[in-house]
C-alpha cells in the first residue's frame, strides 16, 4: 500500500484507540461530505486516507483484541464507498 502519511505511521501508535478512531471518523465524514458536494476526486482521497488510518490502527499491537471489529469496520466502509 502506498501511504500518504508515512511520518504519521510511527506516531500513530502513541495515540489511544479513541484518538485513532476519532481521526478515522473525521476522514469518513470528509468522504461523505465531498461525495455530497459532488466532488468524487476529493471524496476518494479522503476515503483512501481513512483506509490508511485503519491500516495503521490494525497494525498497532495494543489493538490486537480489537482486530475483529477493526477489520469488520474496514470491510463495511469498503463495501459502502467502493
């Protein structure tokens, strides 16, 4: 996967799960907002950032007990937006 935020990848593990989920939620809201404004290019970019943040969250060792929910969330978002 080609990451847009390579520097963020290392810092992501310092965030709590709540902070990680809030950042993911912000990107999902941006995806919906740009879609509603008929700007598919920006919507796609926000969606890709959301997927990237989900990947970082899944990769974070402290979230090992949440993998099922995180991967299900990723699957549902991909089904909805892609």
